[in-house]
């Protein structure tokens, strides 16, 4: 096998800043790598349009720093969203516990009310029976 020990790897040719590079990637990731290279190349071209010819290396470094900055912002946003998600999960658990407690309280109140109604009904029936016996 002449793949240089890289089983499951594909080769892709990309162009960045006017230079061609042969890149290795996992099988099935060829289009992803091609798109990433095209996006990076576009960033370099945008920087060239803004700053002019300031040197290939400087343009490449500036593009890389732009990507690193976006990645750092996205990572920070992800951490904030994860914390917010955890907080919402905690709130959901608290609300579920509160609902369970409320349900138990309502159930106990209904049971107490039913017992009182049964007691009143027994007393009414008993007083009717007692009144009926006294009259007879």
C-alpha cells in the first residue's frame, strides 16, 4: 500500500492565497476540507482588498487570527449557552418538584374535604334516623 501509512485517508488539492496545497483528510471529508480552504482563501482576499499587498505571510496570519478570534467568541458563547441550559434544567427540576408538592397538598386538601363531607353526611343521616325513631 503506498498511502504512507495513512489508511482511510484521502488526498485533496486546495488553493489558498494563490498557492496549491495537497492535503490529507479522512475519507468522506473531502468536500468539507475543500470548503474550509475556500473560506480561508476568501478571508485572505477580503483582507487583501482592505489592506492591499502587505505580504502573503502577514495576510495569512491576519486571516488565521480572524478565524481564531471567531472561534474564541463562538467558544465563549457556547459556554454561556451551556451554563444557561444547565440553569434552565435546574429551574425545570425545581418547578417539577414544586408541582409535585402542590399536587400532594391539593390531594391532601381534597381528601380532608371528602372526609369532612362524609362525616357531615353521616351526622345528617344519623340525625334523620334519630328524629325518625323519636317520632315513631
